[in-house]
């Protein structure tokens, strides 16, 4: 069984990722029967909606302890004690205690997760996303503008804080574009067998304007995430303002900027060049606007 590893940014150590529900994921993606059920499991919102109702139910409170016990969950960061959450999804979408995610300098990570950079890619140039070659045009549903881009893919695991935020001060003059899609998992087990989820899964795309130019935030739905909730209002946003949250399941936020507009931190560039994700925290600096 192949281990899933990432770099812990604070320590520099390689960490083996704890996977919630890996037995079910391996059945769905690594067995013939599981793969034949993909149209039922992932082709519509039905299964995700059923799971959503289950995890919104007060009966799901018992599942909170299971998630909280997984390495990396850190329930002590939650704004309320575990016993005060009325359902699993209430805990899953929890806010954190004030000051738990301080906002760093420069451009910051929009979410907790495992980050991988893909630099200087044009809209039609295939680039690797966990074993598949995809393009931004496919992610954007054929609507990607021309030019070169730098891309930061931030993959969330169930143990992570599942609210996402604006990575810098910016404005938004257009509504979120919703691209309907499927609901495959974005867990590494699934990505080995179904690595094109970033082009197939539902995406919600928001174009933003910052001092360094236009950038895009793409929120990617996944199995169990029947709902991507956008909570932001208005057109002006400060760095670190909440943008929205994912309900239960693994999820992904993609940050896309014009190539060279942001100078990403050296450790993230180095780890990505070696094909290894780096665990980052929401609000943690990942780069700065390029000079000139």
C-alpha cells in the first residue's frame, strides 16, 4: 500500500498523511466493482446529498470524535468545545479561535492544506495534477484567458480547517461562476485512479483584482461535498477575509495568477519541483507581489 507523504513546513519533515475512510476509498477506486459504480457514486449530487443530510443530523455528533482523533485535526483550535457542536458538519465547518490563523505578510494561503505549485503554464499547456495532464482551459471550462499563469493547488484533507479566505486585499466585480460537474474524491487514493478530478468535479470560479493584477480562486467540490458555500459579500475584501467553506469531504482551492506576478517562497518552489506537496496553514505567507 503506497504511503501518501507531504512536507511539514514548520519542521521540514516528511509526514505520512492520515486518511479518513481510506478503506471505502480504496474499494471505490481500486476494485473493479467499485469503479463500475462510479456513475452512481460520483455522477450526480445524490450520494453527496444523502451524506450531507446524514452529517447535518444531530445523530452524526458521534462521528465528531472519530475525526477529532485523527492526527492533524487539532480540535482544540475550534472556537467552541467539541460537545457544543450540534452535528458533524457543524464541527467540520467550524470557525477557529481568534488569532489561531494569524495573517502573514505578502500573499497568504487561502486555506489549510497541502500545496503544490505549477509555474509558467499557459491555458492550453498540459501540466501534471497527480498523474494526469490537464490544462487551465479544461479547469476553466474553456473560458481561460490567454497568457502564462502560476498555479498553486491547495488540497484539503478532512482533518483540516475547511473555511477558505482571500489571500490578499482585492476586489471582485463579477459573480462566482459555477461549473457543474461530478463529485469524485480529491484524496490521493482517488487521484491515482481518477486524476482528472480538477477538470471533472464541480468548480466555483471567482475572478479577483489585486495590486499585482488579476487572479482567480477556484473552489473544487468533491465526494461528500455536495455544498460549496460562498459567505463573502460586497466587492472589496481585506486579506484574510472569509470567502466561504466546504461541507464534509476532501476539497481543493486553486490560486491562479499571471506568471511572475507573485514570487512564491523558495521552499514551496523547491518542494514542488521535487514533486512533493507542502502543508501550509490558512493565512500563512506563500509569496509576495513581484517587484516592478
